């Protein structure tokens, strides 16, 4: 009966703790997730673990998750687990092209979702920065101005602009690293 349901209907049932809906989601997507992971990892055990972790997380956090597009959510979850595995096991031969796997096309629904999340995270981080650092960052990335142009506008030395920019990049990397950890 549930095999004729659309994904969004299954998500609604899942959030109501419907085990049959969870089973239907699993049947629809486990092999696809496994195959996508296997393209990058070339390791059956790792791929099986990733798929198992994705579905365990889906069930355990079913009430809290706000899933708009089930397929996009599941593929993104698998992709980030592959990335996490890569970070832990950089020396494995299987990880020759994991970053290519992380780069989704701009039209991919899950990449649009995660781009939005990252942009929101950067906006929050930016609002927490000191005013000068914030201005330098916006001028450098938002307006694509050169270091010299920024120094002339802000009436500071180019070295100050470079220092502010370098500091902001270091802080942003830490901030985004924490975001990715939380998303995993």
C-alpha cells in the first residue's frame, strides 16, 4: 500500500513513527545510497556502514528533521558521511576523488539546500565579527575589491587590510568546520 505513496507522504508518516513508512523509504533508497557511496569508496563494508548510519539517523531523529525533499536529504546525508569517512581515513587508496563527489551541480536540490545553509552560517558568522573585519570581508568577497581599493576606501594600510582578511578567513574556516561537523 505504501509503495504508491509519494516521498513527502512517507516523510509525514515517518515523523509520526510509522515503521511501515520507514521500511518503504529504506526499500526505495538503500541501494541507490549504497551505489553512490560505493562509487567513491570502493569498499563494500564502509558503504554498508554509511547506508546503515544514514537510515539509523533518519529513524532516531525522525521527529526533529525538517525534510522537504527526501531523496535530496538522504543523498546529502550519505555524501557527508562519505566526506567524514574521507577525513578520518585520508590514507586509503579508495579516496582518490572524494571531493568531486562533494561538488554537486548548482541545479541539484540538495546542493541548493546546503548552499543556503552555508550562506546562512556565513551571515551569522559575519554579524559576529568586529566592524573593520566585517567591512573588509564584504568588500573583498561581496564587492570583489582589491586590497589597495579597500585600503583607500577605509583609509587604512594595505597591510591592515591583508591582516583583517587573513584573520577573517581563519575564523571562517573554523566556523564552517563546526557547521559541517554538526551537519554530519
